[in-house]
C-alpha cells in the first residue's frame, strides 16, 4: 500500500490532487478505490493498523491525509457530517464546568448544539460577542474558543489572528469553522489555530451530492483524541461518501476561484439594483468586515446575502420566482442556491437573537454556483421584478 507524499515545492493545486492518494503498485490504479470491507485481517504487532471500519479504512485515510496537507495540519479526522465533526471535537475538548466562548452569528445548528446541548452538560457558554467583539469575551477562564472564518448568513469576518493571539495568552484552544472560506481563501492553522473544522458537504465535496465533515489539527495528539472520540461516538463516514469528497477536493481550487469572482460580480449587481435594500459581501467596501477580509482572506467566497426592499413575504416571493437558481438550504455546490435564513437555516434561533444579529425577514442568502454569471444575474433580475 502506497500513499503519495507531496513533493517539496508542489503548489497547493497539485498537492490536493496527488497528495495522500492511494496508489496500488500491483494494479497500477491511479484513482483511490472505495474500500467497502468492514473487517480487516488483524494486524499483528501493529495497534494502529486497519481492524474495523468504525476505526478507519484506506479510503478514509486518503481523505484525512489530503485535508491535513491542504490545511497545513499534522492530522485530520473525517466524519459523517459537518455537525459530527463539530460536536465530536467539542465533546473531546470540553467537560462539565469548562467555559467556551463563541459568537451568536455562527451556523444555526452549531449555535443550538453549543448553547443547548453543551449547556445541558453544564458547560458554561459565553456567546455575547459578534465578530470583533468576541475578543472582549475571552478571559483567563476560557477553555475553548469557537469561531467561523466567515459567518452565516451576514458574512462577518472576525479578526481571526487577534482571536488566536488572545486565546494563546489565556491558554485556550481555538477551533475555526473554515467551511465558507475554504483553505483556498484562508488557512487558520497557519495563523496558530488549534483545529479547523469543515462541513465537507459544502465546498470540499462541491456537488451537493454528499454529506461529510472533517476536523484538521495542528497537534497530532489532539487529532488522536478526536479520532478516539469518533470511534466511541460512531461518527465515522461511509467509504462511498468519502470517495465523493476526495473527488471534489481535486477541483476545489478551480471551483472556489470561480465562486470568488462570480460572487463579487453578483454582489456588485445587487448593490445597484433598485429592489435591493442592502448587500452583504465582505469584499465590498461598505461591508462591516471589509478591513478584516482584505487583511486576512485571499478571496471572499461564493456566498452573497441581501435584503430586498419590502418584508419577509416579498423576500419569499423573490425566492420562489427564480428559475436557474435552486430554492433550498445549502451552499458550496455547482448549482446556485437561494435560501431564506429566517425560515430555513436559522429558524431554530430565538426570535430575539435573530433580530439582534440582523437576520431580518427580508434577508436572502445566495450561494453562487458554476453557471454562467450572466444567467445568474438575469435570473435574479427577473425574480426581483416580481416585487
């Protein structure tokens, strides 16, 4: 069995295609196969060999190696979903009485897990900060800080480097959800973060056809602890879904560069549209996180949010009128997607929290796909004409 080690001097695009790939010298296979076996011949004298698929398999190991290479980590652990990655990682690092600092403007299900589930286990939760103000919440009592590179759905960019520096001063571990940015646009571990998590269902897989998650660690010991928690909690991915993520990773850099360019073009179009009240995109100068985005990110990603002139019903009318863009609750795929956060991705948030965050009823979130950008703009234009 041979796993490809990246050559010194390889660029990122080459590394993610070839790095970690399983190459079978006997058959000459170039593409990693799907190992469906649940059981393996017991590896005498090797406690870390393949034994049972809930622990690992060669297909899973390929994905983990690739993600460690692309995020510049020492280890990576693959999961059955993004929430499995987040929940298992947090349960590994936290115990009753510990304190976690996070932000109200994170993904709705992450917020629910941290505030309700971890809170029910007597983990102390501070979610009073938003974007830059998270810094003010980190104190000597903090055990873990959980932030997103780009928040959902208002696309705020916290000062990740400053959050990491402050966390280092108090001895807290930093987990960064890098789903929206991807390693194409930002690499948190290079700035000193301890763990990066992804929903692989989004940009990593890239085709809206697979669930998955990944946690990448700077410290191999933390990676081993998370891997053991995965074994105990059972969040291991199926090798078939892992194969789809591996395949998606190979085109990640090409796709994300297109998403960056097309999203900026759509954001500029919406900003000048008479039926649009406000546009949220970090690469626009009037976005509240523009300075952080320009300082930290290589690109602002493929998500654009905007408020229509009108109320929630007007926003839903626009959402129902699109033809090319698909009406659903995800992002990061080849198809453009439109979402109404108040009734879809963030409907579990308490109303007062949603209002505080500025997730208004007239807000829509776009994930810009790989269609011709003119077709996306024309579709939005005709949909907005309905209000």
